[in-house]
């Protein structure tokens, strides 16, 4: 039997306390800086850059995310199917191929 301090909740609390203590000590010994007007501006080799106000288009991202999800879930399911259930694995693989066909149809 493992000691109580090796259980996940207790280990989480121990590491949380350690990380908070390290953060506090680091904040106490860190050098104090002064606030300058350009402190939070983006730096581009000394050149002033304009803020980008365009909104990114995530249309293509969702296609990649769906492809990634379908492929990885299919591989995980197929890889963990017991030896005697090959029909269900084939059915699941066919559903995954159909989902990818629908994705690439556009």
C-alpha cells in the first residue's frame, strides 16, 4: 500500500504549495523595474508596428480539427478492440471513412 502522501490529491496539494512558495520567493528577489510608456508595446526591431485589427478566419481550422478528431478516435478505437469483435471494428472504421468522405466532399 502506498503512503498517503503519494495519493494524487495529496501530491497535487503538496506541489501546489511548493509552486506557490517558489513563486512568492521569486517575486521577492526579482529586480524592481520602472513602468515606461512603451513597456507593453510589441517590439519589432525598433520599428513601430500597427495593431492588427482583422479577425482571423477559423473556417479551415475546423476542417483540420474535425479530421484530427475523427482519425485519432478511430485509431484509438481500432487499436483497443478485442480480437473477437472484428465486425464492430470494421463497422466503426467504415463510419470513420464515411465521416472523412463527407469532410473532403466540399
